[in-house]
């Protein structure tokens, strides 16, 4: 079975500071990993994904994520946070082969960027 | 613009009533999904469909039903058997279930039991 853990319900950061939203996963074999963002009363928007290759993946709105196989982590990062980055962030995982192709989503982390 | 349209945005249901949530996509995606979102619980999969006239139960299918008569449409019916239907419902689509592309989500329907 595959699972995702987002250990922090909420992350607070000051505008201009770097931010990290944590994600760890459990899956058989190598994973495909995804990050999505959700603004209030809206659907999720795709941010970035790790499929293969470089462990540092760059995505939309200046976000990036680092795949760490040994730590089974895929933390979302941004060098300088904006107030407009305040939203709910979801990590998702699915196995590269075998099992269900349907990704499992984490519970979400609320990011609050203070002016 | 291509995308997914969910309607209505807000829906109120009386006890014992069935209601249907609409989801339409013009992305030519084969796969479509319904998720339920509750505070602090993330997204839980209700049903998904890989192709027209075929669908599979997700993790929390009890009290829900779907149909997939057209590629573009995947309506969700919340039946009276669903004991706690108040939630935010999200529809999504992808090129295929095995695709490595991310999902495209609709804007959601907020269902409230009154």
C-alpha cells in the first residue's frame, strides 16, 4: 500500500523568508511524486512532479522540490515566500509500476505567509 | 479554454434526498475522478472512470453512485444512503490513469445537508 505523510498541519513563514513544506512517502518500488496547491474554495492546481532524472524539480510560481530517495522525502521549497503563496498544499504519490495507478494524497499543509 | 467545470458551486440537500453533482471536461481526457475533501482529512477517492461506460469504486464509494455515458461527463449522485454528505467535492481528470501528468481539477461543489 502507498501512503503520504505531511507532518505539519500548518507552516508559518514571514514574507521574503525561505519556506519548506514537508512530505514523506511510502510506496513499493520507485515513486512518482506530485505537489498541488489549493486556494480557498477552489480545486487543486498542479505545481510540479518528480518522474525521473534530476532530484531537484522546478515548478510553477518559483516553487521547487527535492526528491530524496534514502529519506523517502519530497519536500516543497521556495527561496523567498510571498503573501500570495498562502494556501493549502498537497503532496501525492503513486508507484512507478505495479499496484494502483491512482495517486494517494497527503492530508495537506496550510501555508501562512505573514507580511 | 480547456478545463473542468463543476456545477453547482453550492448545493443544499435535505435529509433523505438524492442530489447530483455535475462534472464536465473538454480536455479530451480519458480518466475522470471524484474526490471528497473534509477539513484535516485531505482528499479521499470516491469513484474513478478510466473509459466511457466503465468506473471503479474508490476508498469511500458507499452512498454514492456515478455514470460515464459520455467521455466529457462524469456526474456524481449523493444518495440518501450517504449518512454524512456535507463536504467539498472535487472532480478531476487526467489523460489516463497510468499517465504521469498531473491531474486537472474542477473548482469544486460544496454540499451542505440542511
